[in-house]
């Protein structure tokens, strides 16, 4: 069995009322111009050979610090290389008719407490990304009305990355509900303009693609293809193998996707083994929680890295 679309706690998108969302969204946008808080240089992590492993964390319910608790029994390297904060939102202001970046109270708490919630991971050598997701308001990555509007949202994203000392942005084009609030349907230019502007704003940061939704199928426009502006792309369907339809090298793709605690350990191991056998460089996991998931994590670390995982409480 597989989960056809991520089974998520929907409060990531619906935690606040529309009025509160506007207030917090404005606060996030205006605060983004504050003095940046760059991430500290990480201490050298133990060398680990094998694919990049990714962990999405539902911060409405779980701590980002769980990602750093798992290391390899052999060599001590991190079990996870990338931690993704799930999730910020692209919201829509019906007054100004503009999309804006919004953080619910749980995401905002993680960002405001970056010193204790994000920096420890970065000091271990783990990259921390901010996932951005639709919020049922009609705003999405694929329906900006102009290049200027797409560039304005790209600046909100890059300003947030700078302000909170993050390592990049993850795009997830779900739950936008294009057309709601009188918004437009997806067009071919929006995501290309958005990604182009974001890459120009943060040339040395990570941009990743959760390969789903209208944006994921609109990577080329007017002779410009933004595929090579992504660092990673991954399969969005847990418990399955599906190569993302983007022109990136195998080293930057995760055809495997698993949900920790829901995808069977045998499937987790099979997908990890296939990742190595077929030469892919990324392995995606979702919903790492605060329980002892050593057995679930070891199911893929044995295949990817030749080592059991160890959990530090």
C-alpha cells in the first residue's frame, strides 16, 4: 500500500483564521528586511558515503531536533543530511490581490527559536530547508499575474532564508486550489519566473522540488528551462518508486519516497537498495516524529550506508 498524496496534519495550512493569517503574513514580510542572521559554519561531520537522505518534519506536532538524533553506528555520520521544515504557506490577500509568504504559529515558533531549533542541526552538518505549500486560498506558484509578482514573492522567500539563517527553500505545489478567491488558473510562465528570480537572489542556497502539482509540470517557458536551477527533486508518493520528470542528474533525484512509521520496513529497505543499485543520489523520508524510530531509520541506512542507525534520546 502507498499513500498517494502525503497524509499530513492539515493544520499546517489551516491553523489560523484568515484575519490572523494576514497579520502574521504582513509581520513575516515586513520582518524579512531585518538584519540577516546567517547560519554558523558547521563543525565537520564524520564522512559518510552514499546518497543524500532527507527528512520532512511536521512542526505542528514534532521537533526539528529529532532529525539530529540519528547517527550511523559505523563511523558516526548523520543518518539524515537534509531536514525540511513543513510547512510555510503561500497565502492570498484578497484586498491587495497579491500572494504573500505566511508562517503559522508553529512554523513561526521554529524560526523565531532558530538558535535552539535550527542551529544545532546545522552545527551537525545537516542542511535545513523551508517547505512552502499552498493554503486553499487560490495562490500558488503557477498563477502569478506577472513576472514582477513572481519576483516579489521570490524576494519574500530569499529574505526569509537570510533572516532566519536557513539553507534553502522547498517548493510543494499542493492545496493551492487555483481559482479560489477569483484567482487565476495556472499559467506557463509563473513558476519559471519565480525560480529564476529565487536562484538569482540566493545563488548558493538549496532549491528543491516536491515533484507534484501544476508548477512541477511547468519548468520551461519562452526558451528558458529552470530544471538546472534546482538542487534536488523527489517523488511525492510515499511507498513508491517514481523518477521525477525533471532534467537533473541521477545524483540529484529521489525516485524513492517513504513515510516513516507507515511505509513497511521491507519496502523502505527495498527502495533504499534500489536507490543504490540504480545509481540515484537522494532518498526521501517524510514525517519523522519524536518516537524511537531506530528500526525504521536502520531499514534504509543499512542499504544506503551499510550501517545500523543509532538514536540519541
